[in-house]
C-alpha cells in the first residue's frame, strides 16, 4: 500500500459537503476522492504544456531545417 501523508487545508463548506455525499453514494473513502481530484487536476495541468518528446522533435526539426526556414522567411 502506498504511504499517505496527512495535511490540513480549508475548503468551501458546500464543496466539502458535495464531496462527502459523493463518497458516501459511491461507497468510497473521502480521501480516495480527494486523491482522485488531485490526480485529475495535475493531469489536466500537465496537458496545458507540450509534451517534452514533442518539443524535442520540434527543436530537432528547427535545427535540421534552419536553412530552409530562412529561405521561406524571405
């Protein structure tokens, strides 16, 4: 089992109530929903940036085709 670290935070009471109700409805622990929300948030934020392998290919393309790009810019 993965180790868990306790932390304290604050949230809108209505959001907390909705999360607790959802956990109860789904038969899950509240902490499981919080962790899922963290993962979803981080995945969405990671999607806001280009993937590193895509950027590596882009940089390689710019390097390999620098002369062509200069000619096309004229």
